[in-house]
């Protein structure tokens, strides 16, 4: 592991210390958990944005709509 030193506000320290206590974690474990959660959330948002951009391109580009998938192995008609 890598040691980091960060400055946080007193209110953040109190809240995080209490949250760690409630979850039975050390302060460091809580910070690592919260970072992992935020990274995963950020990746999900990036994927959602890319999907929305692809959808928009499909809806506005007639060349893309000319290609039709009639059957995909492993998928039924619902998805």
C-alpha cells in the first residue's frame, strides 16, 4: 500500500470517524472503500455517456440505421 497524507475539515473527520465506527472499519479502510465506490461510479457514468452518444449517433446517422441485426447468438427477442 501507499501512504498518503491529506488535509480534511474537522466536520469531515468527525463524520468519517463515526461512519467507520458504525461499519466496524478503520478510518483508512473506510477511505479506501469510498474511493473504490467513487471510481466505480465514475466508470459507470462514463459508460452511460458513451452509450448515450452512440444512441444519438445511431438516431441521427441514416447510414448506421441501414444496418440491421436480425439475430445475435445467445440473445432472444427481448434483449
